[in-house]
C-alpha cells in the first residue's frame, strides 16, 4: 500500500509533467502525446512516465525519441515547478493500455454479434 504522500506527489508530478510537455515540446506531425500515469519509486528519486501517443507507429516512435531526448529539460522545468527535496529522474515509456482496451472491446463486440456458441 502506497502512502498518502507518495500518491499526492505522484498526482502532482502527473499534472506538472503533462503541462510541461504540452507547453514546451512541439510535436507538430509526430502525433498527440498524453501522459497517462507515472510510476514513482518508493524513495521518490526516479519516475517512469507512461505516455500514449496518437498516430501511426512511426510517429509514435519519433515522439517517444523526442521525449527521451528532452528528458533533462523536462526534469529541469519540473524541478522549478514542483518543490521537492529531490527532483525525480524521468524515464519515458510508451503506454499501450488504450490500444489493448480497444482490442478487448472489439473482441467483445465481435462475440456479441456472432452470438453464443452452441
């Protein structure tokens, strides 16, 4: 069970990182980037930022590379916005949970259309 402080810091970082990405990084043709979740280490020294990127696979990879390249800048801006003893080291990871959820919904709709197997 995570502590209340841990959850509050995670929520604060989620909001701040999303705002920094929206404000500071131009993704013109690289797709739309959304911060879905943040996995925060127990000691608050590192964080995995789970992002979903709307667009084709090539655009997703390009945007993810841009995020990883911009990670030090994002971390610096995060340190200015969020006052913590340590600014967590950020690591960006593509989150495909929305695509998996859509796949499950498609399968359920297909089963519903075909009816029960007898």
